[in-house]
C-alpha cells in the first residue's frame, strides 16, 4: 500500500521537475500617446488658404483719411505666399453728402528664412484707393507701391500674426498727394490670418 503512494509522489515530483520554469518578466511600459492637439507649430505652407485682415504702410491715400486696409485673402506655399486685400466703406450721414471708399491691394512675399513657428519674407505690395464724395471734383484715386519685408509668427499651425516694414511710395490724380516714406507697422497695425489646413 505504501509503495503505490510513494511511486505516485515520485511521479508527481518528476513531472514538476520536467516542466520548464519561466522567469517572470516585467510587462513593457505602456506606450505614451501624444496629448491631443499637440501638433508642432510650423509655418510650412503647402497650399494653405487663409483669411484675415491687414493694413498697408502708407498712412493715407487720396481723400481716404486712413491707410489702405481691408479683408485679406492669402494663398500660402512653402516658398512664397500671395495676398489680396479688399476694403469698402460707404457713409451716408443724416446731414451732408455721402462718401464712398474702395480699397484694393495685392502683395507677394518670398520666404527668405523660415523657423518652426515663424517666417521672414521679402517682397512688396501695390494698392489702389478710390474715394468719392457727393459733389463735382470731390473724388480721388490714390496708388501706393510698398517694397519691403514681412514677418509672420504662427501662434498655432492655423493662426498667424504678421507685420511689415518698408518703403511706402504714394501718388495719384490731382487730389492725391505724392509721398515717400520709410515706415513700419506698429502693434496697432498687426495683421492676422487664419489658415484652413
């Protein structure tokens, strides 16, 4: 009776000894996923379209009391970007005559230097302002040519602030002044653009 019990015990020990023993290894650390919305801020273009607002350097054109300003359309490529600006104002006061201002401008900028969240471009812009007021001889057309530089900082991949510095050469018809200035946009004149990437 003791012999079969002893044989079963020895057989069980032999089976346990034959089973390979595996060392416990620590599980690999979990992969850390990047936090949401953590795309690197970059100024690289690639055919992005942007909409914003901007002003030109010339302080005034023709009868228009302020600079050429308006809504901005931007087509941004890796090497350069182009801009178009359109502004419109019509004022009809209760007393007195009405006045109309139409602002139109185009600009082209070559990206001379580009960082992870900013770029620096050289190029220039050209603009036209047509101002008319009620009455004969109260209209004027002013032009501006503005060679210079533009710097943009991308706060996110889709949103940029920009400012310009350069020469503002203005001229026009009989009612418009001829002017030449070296000018730059101050913080009040910063432009902004939102890009649809």
